[in-house]
C-alpha cells in the first residue's frame, strides 16, 4: 500500500482519520475524482475540510509523533495516503 510506511501503519492512519471524522476515507476518494480546481464552493469547502482533518490527525498518529523528524513523517504519510486513495480508485475502476 505505502511507499514510505507499512500496510499496517497505513491502516492505523486510516483508522485514526475515521475515528476523528467518520466517512473521511470515502470523502477523500470522492474528492480525488474531482478536478484539481474545484468547480463549486461545495467542493472547495469539502477539500478544505479534508485538509483540516489531515492537519489535525496525522501529527497525532503514534508512528508520526514518535518519528525522529515528525514533520517529514507527516509529509510522507500524506503522500502514502494520497497514493492509497488513487490505488483504491484504480482498483474500483478495474473491477478488482
């Protein structure tokens, strides 16, 4: 799943996100399907809400908080989460 983190760590991060805001993972996948520049105010608000949740939750994930360089770990986790979202979307499109 992840490039920087293990599958178990990725699942831990997703659970932390879901514990904070139920349904956030599905919302992230839905937003990944929208254009880079939101077409309407609702999409822009949704995108902002997702960013806020990531900003609040990711620094608190234990393996990020305990990392030697927490800011770098948070950035890498964000990358891995984005890759996981895109991977799940691709799998759904392929029917896998």
